[in-house]
């Protein structure tokens, strides 16, 4: 994979999120994909299970959102991408994510690990008692 190929893959992911159904997932993910929606989550394994999760997670193809991406690194079959998403609804939802990706020889993702953060989410750093935040 190179930066252009990763950029096309990310654009395909956004198109798939905006598309009805889950058929586009087969172009993006391998049949035995391991998909972690957060670093501590149990992986969703396999394309059919990913499709069920995918449809349950989104409001539908008409869900209004904006998405920007920045490819942070590409090394062989691995990539790291920074994603910013804003879901434009009554209760604005903002996310800043890191995606850790691994691809097969056909350019389909075999491992997807998302590190999602919202503005109100604790930063995850351990804090000593009495220290300022």
C-alpha cells in the first residue's frame, strides 16, 4: 500500500458509510477481517458480523456528517490515519479518531483498530491524587 491507495481506501470507507446496505464492505475488508471499534473492544471477526455491526451503528445512509482525514503513516501493508467526524444532528457529535490498518495484497483491510475520542471524553491519562488535571 502507498499513501494514494490508503487515501482511496479511506474515501471508499466514507462512501460505504453513506451507502444503503453493506455490500460495499466486501470491497474494503477481507472476508476474515478483524475489526476493533475501540482498542479495548473484542474484535468483530468476519465480513458478515461486521455488516451486522455496521448497520446497527449508523442512523442510515442519509445520516448527515462531515469527515476529514490525514494519512499519518504508511509502512508496507500497514497505515495509520487520523479521522475527524462531525455528525450534524440536533445533538452535535464530534469525534477525532486514529485508525490503525493492515491490508492484504488486494488492498482490502484485514485488521482495523479504531481509537475514538470525543471532546468531553477523559483523555485516558492516569492522574495522581491531588494533581491538577
